[in-house]
């Protein structure tokens, strides 16, 4: 029955006696349907969208190398050596990416100075300038937020007080004030007040370039020294001074101060042992050892304050990293930078003239 429904010109008989058709079908297939399916497949292949180039240098974890310098900026205050070392992977990534874009047009080898220059600007903004801005402004934000907690001082102000205390201890002998602690407090707070007012004056500027540079590269923010703030600072420093004299008294009495950790106590014992062998100690090795302990205590407090500010920078950087590349690429590069660079002559005129000469020959 099937054979009678098929035109004789559209079928053949193979050596096995099975009916076959020119398109490779058999008696149970429909040649017209097969031809139609083949045409559809061809159309689908032609209309298939071109696969988007997936740049390995812009994918994680390789992309993360571009931000190691920003981690370095975050920890620079608390670990300067490590902070500097972390710039190395970032700079290596920067150079590799710029060279890659210069020599290749996605998958093709096609050196182009203009393309490499664009990538250099993109990486400068996306991997260096913008993340550093985020880190420093995160540190500033954390510092300002610190005013909401006791003793009502910014982290920046606490850092200044701790640094000033270390320097003040270098120039003063606590032994001279053991019977007049109030005098030590009065002198300390008066000197600190003048120091902070001088800093406030030096920070003021109307120069737009300086303002921009501070916004990008400085983790410090402007802070007005009011009478109310000076009162808070005085309360903070007086409490710390009382603690220092109490620590000194306990150590002279041979007792371990409650506010001193075992690690710090070990530091004190090692320092005292070392100073006892030095005949040139100024105040006697016990007093010098106590002073060394108190200075180290202030440095530890300073480190803790810097660490809290660094967390603020790290948090803002972590939140913003997913959006940095897109913002720089879409808003800055495509709208502002690339149109200007496209109009620049990177030897394109000479290159096109040379190509025309080669075409003629």
C-alpha cells in the first residue's frame, strides 16, 4: 500500500530490495518534511547570536588581583610593610591586562595603541583611583560614626590623642608628678589643646586641588574643635592619665595591674630585665621599664583605633566592588573618555595611508 502512494521517480530499490529515496529516507519517511527541517536548521544556525567574548582577566579570582593594592591601603596604618607589598600583585595585573588589550582584539592578534591606552585609563580608574576613594571615605565614615559611642569622640580624634600621649610620655617623668597628678593633667590638656587647634588651622583650605587630593588620598576628615569637644577630650585624657599612674603604682609595689594583660606584663618583665643591664638609664631601669610599658599600651590603643577605622574602609570597598567596573565602563569610559580618545591620532593616519599603498600594489 505504501509503495503505490509514492511516485516511481522518487524511489529506488537497493540491493536488499528495500525501497530508498534520493534524500536518504526509506519507504516509511517523508522526504518533504526532511527537506523542510534541514532548511529550518540552517536558518537557526545563521540567526544564532554570536558568543560573547569572556575575558579571563575580568573574571574572578584573577580580577581580584587588581584590588590587592586597595587591601594594602586599608591596612597601611596598622601594617605598613604588608600594605606596601600588596601593591605588587595589583601592578602586575595592571600591566598584564593593558598589554593583553593592546596586542589582542578579543580573540584576534591585532596590536592597537589606542585600545591599550583606553584599558590603561580604565584600570587606573577602576583598580586604583576609585577603590582608594572608597577605602578612605569608608575610613572617614567609620571615624565619624565613632562619635555616636562613648566617649563621644571620632576615631580620628582618638588617634591624635593616643599619638600625642606617646610623645608626651617621652618628654615627661611620671615620677615628678606622683604627688601632683592634677598638674600633669593640666599641662597635658593645655598642650594637647594647642596641638589640635594648630591641626585644625592647617587642615583648612579653599584650594580645590588640595580638597580633591585629600578626598582621594587622605583618610582624614575635617573636624572643628569646639569647647564641647575639648571638654570630651579632657574627660577622655584625664581618665587615661589616672589609669597610667595607677598602673605605675601597682608595678612599683610589685603587683600586676588589673588593666594590663599577661602579654603586656611579660613585655614589662623582659624590658626591665634588659634595662637592668644598662648603666646609662636616665631614671633607673624600673622607671624606664614602666615608661616603656605605658608607651606600648598607648600604641596598642592607637592600633585598635586604626583597626576600627580600617574595617570601615574594608566594608565600603567590599560593598562597592561589584559595581565599580560597571560604573567606570558605562558612565566614565563610554560617555566621557572613549569619545575623546577616538578622536585622537595614534598613528592611524599613517597606518591607513600605508594600507592604501599596499592595496594598490
